[in-house]
């Protein structure tokens, strides 16, 4: 797996995009980031993820336990999508088509 702590952990404890405090922040080397925040303006916990240049998606949770479980599930699916985007075996048009479909399925799976 190509996941690491984002920015050497410097974002932990800082305010995130949902106005909460970042408690977990990871980045994939191929251009994906996923973050958990506590105490945001909408819900007790949120997960925001993005594939650089492709999409950003946010979900909301009532407990840290639920957010941590969903974080792992989402990270696994995000890795599958970035693999499609970076797959040199596929022609660019087909890769883009498959990635768009996978992103749509991701958003439906993780509303």
C-alpha cells in the first residue's frame, strides 16, 4: 500500500475543511487524500476525501468508531479508483471512462 501520514502529521490538531479538528489524515502517493475531523460544524465527525484533480467527497458521522471503520472502507475503494486512473495498460479514454464510473459508484456506496 502506498499510504502515509499526510505532511508528516503536521495537520493533526489543525482545523479541517469542515471546521473541525483533524484527527487522522492520510495520503496515497498517487494523489489521494482522506481525513477525519472531530467537532465540525455539521456533525461530530466527518470524513473528507479527494482524488487530486478528480473529486472531493465528504461524509458525516455521529461517532468516532463509525468514522474510523468507514475511513478504512473508503480508503480501500479510493485505492482501487486511483489504480484505474494510473493504469498504463488502459488507453487514456478507457481509463477515464472507468474512473468516472468508479467515482460515481464510490459516491453511491458512501453517501
